[in-house]
C-alpha cells in the first residue's frame, strides 16, 4: 500500500469527549434506575448492578477528563 492509498483519519478529542460524556449520563441514568429497584424491592442483584454501572460511569468520566486535557 503506498501513501496515496492511505486513508486520512482525523482524531477529534473534543468530539470523542462529548460522546463519552453522553455515555456517562446514560450510565448514571441506568445506575439510578437499578438503585430504585434495589431500594423498592430489596433486590441485591440490582444493588450490585448499580455499583458496577457506577464504576463504569466513573471510568468513562475519567476518560472524558483525560481527553479534555488534550
């Protein structure tokens, strides 16, 4: 493959950061929903799911912060 055949891909950290921020919001909504189920029904599985979703949200938020620093 020569240089003329290479596809130029642009990296836009701001756009990626915005998409990840939206995903973090979705994760927060999901965590709240699971927490409501856990509280209303005493559902241990829902409680564990809420904690896992919250950890995922925090990780995504860390990625957002890193990308915003670029």
